[in-house]
C-alpha cells in the first residue's frame, strides 16, 4: 500500500505522515504514538508527536488530507 501525502513541502513531515497513516491502517494493537512509531521502525515517538502537536497545517491541507484518507477507507459503516 502506497500512501501519497504531498500536502506539505517538507520531506520529513511527508514521511512521518505516511508512517502515521500506515500505522493507523495497519495491525497495530494500540494506536498511540509509541506503538505507531515502533510499527514504523522509529526509535522514539518524538517525530510522530511533533507531526501531530507542533507541525503547521493549513485548513486546506487538512481538508485535502482528510479527503484522501476518507476516500481510501470508504464510507463509515452504519451501526
């Protein structure tokens, strides 16, 4: 599965976002930053935490990213 995230100009942030999304979609028992970082092969969760806490995203970038992920996951299941 290839995740293309081109909504940020920084290569390191694109790689972190790709790893984060893959972890969310992967077979990770608990979806916290430590488990997702381990799944991605990172030695610490610091990079993913920075991505979620301190990286700058514009509303348009977030909207486009959400649309990309939603399209790949499909519509939510009705309860």
